[in-house]
C-alpha cells in the first residue's frame, strides 16, 4: 500500500477513537446530577445519609476532570486502554456512591449501563465485555453489602431480597442487550466509514489522473517561451552557416527537433480543453470489449451480445465506469463454472448491461445486502485458491462509482432451471451519453 494510503487509513482510525473531551463533558453531567441528587435527598427531603462521604466521592470525579482538562488539549483522542481505564473508574465511582446510598435498592443503580454503553460504541468488544463484567461484579457486591437506603428518620426501608435480585437481573439484561445493540450499530457505522474512505482513495486517484491534463498544459505554456527563443537562434545560425557544412547539418537537425517539440507542446496545451478525441469516446460495444478484453486470458469464455436499434450509444471514457464494470466482470469470472455472458440492450430511453455467470449464484442471506461495505458476495471463489475472496469492498466501490455515472444496479439469481448470478446495470441514455465525465 502506498505511504499516502497508509497515512489516510491511520488518520481514519485515529479519528474514530474516543475524544477525551467527550468523556470529560459526560462526567461533568454525572457530577452535576449526582450532586443535585445527594443535596436534594439530604436538604430537600430531609433524609439522613453520609453527606460528607458522598460529596467526597463526587469531588474525586470533579478533581479528575480538572486534572485531565489541564493536562490534555480539547482535541486529544484516547487510546483504547486509556478510555477503558476512565470508563472503569466511572463504574467504580458509581459503585462507591451507591454503596453509601442503598446499593441496588437505589433506583439510580440503572446508571451502570452508561459506561458500558459508551464503551460499546467506541471500543473493541473484549474491552466492552471486561467493563460489563466489572459492572456486574460491582452490582453483585452491592446486592449483599451496602449502607441503608436514605429514608425518613427513625424508619428503615428494606426491599425484599427477591426484588433486589430482580433489579440485578434487570441490570444484567440491560447491559447485555444495550451493549450488543450499541456495538452492532456502531460497528456498522465504522464499516461504512472505512468503506467510504476506501472509495475516496479510488476517487482521489481518478482525480489525480484528470489533474495531469492541467499540469501538462501549464508546463507546455511555460516551455513555449524558451522554445521560441531556441527556434529564433537556430534560424539566425542557419543563415550564417553553409547548408553543406557539418554545422549546417547540425543546425538543420536542431530546427527540425524544435519544430517537433512545438508540435508536442501544442498537443499538451490542448489537453483538457479540446473536444473529445476518438480515443476518448467509446461505443457501448467498445466499452464492453475494453472491460472484457483483459479478462479473456483467464480461461473462462466471455460472450458478448448486443441488441438495440441504431445508432449505438456512445459514452466518454470514464475511469470510474471502467473500474466498476471491470470489477463486476472479474467477480463473475471468479465464480463462473464454464462461461460468462455480457448482454447489452439499448433503446431511446435506457442503456443496460447484464453480467451473468453460471456459478452457484448469490447466497440468499446476502442477496438483499449486496453493495453494502464488507458484505462478501458468494464466499470462496474459483480463483481464490480455497481462501476467502475478499472483504466485500470491491463490489461496494464498483457500485458507488457506477452510481456516480448515473447508473442503477440490480442483483439477482438466474431463473430456474438456469444457474448463476446476474448483475444488471442500467443508465438513462442521456446520462450514459453525457459528453463530460461525471464528477
């Protein structure tokens, strides 16, 4: 992988790490909420509780927040280990506060869910599991060992142990369900972000290629003045020397090469500004052949069928379209048993290309999700050598690039008794024949 690509991937992973500022802000909310609850119970309701110890536990969190804010900048992002330690501290701090105020009998014991939920959205699963086990260990201890729940003076509030066990079970189920649910949602978001980053790399390379035209034209413009000076000096030298002399032959050669350079610079200057050359325009048949040609040596016959009323659609050479179609043909060859058919159809409104193979077809469980990132098509391919055929990004990138050209894609399995997969790409004819490359 090129260094620029590696740097892009590292930056993308770093950007997905949890920001310290996020945890600090959430902890300030917890400090304010805990302080309000303790003060409200003690002063508002008049219930006795270890007020000083409770505020000491809360003050430790406030001091930690202040220290973190002083030590690190707002934009600092935490590694997985540091984030796990801070979330583990939040669980222990909450457990200490609950120990002083009734244990699991305290309705705020539900807040054990919060640190684990944050971990599920930002940290690896095994770290979330560790934090979940820590929270359950604290909840289990609090079920048996805790100070009495603050209540009216002279009265003791005691819940039946069976009810306390029900609260423990509710916390356990809440941690399990919300943790798994939040992790799954966050993982899908991370996969989509990674896949979009990969697509951006492909599109960036395409953009760099298109920018070369402008750079070449600028270089040609800058070289035009010194080349004109060389041509003028060569012309003056040719007048002063005999054509039959050795120097005369050299000067004639110099003038010939100057004219050649002028012609080359003239072509470079016109890049990106002149009308599309014949090589930049492709008929539908030529487009298919350019995609299928490099795949023919792999031993699987590729048949091309075209149908439609003249004139045949013509498009401009589009690297994104070529890459997308090439990926679909390559995927069909990977899973075909004996042949691949490419059928093209056009009319006054639409242009369609169907790529079909005679392999096992798409698995039912992935058919409706094809085109999403990290969804592999059909497992192990013919050319995969018994190994997994990829991460599922190729089809996602191909679909994205083709859709940028105005196409829509449909995936299905061939109707019985035929076998295999069929991918149909359809464009409005106006979009397919657009004279400029779609940005």
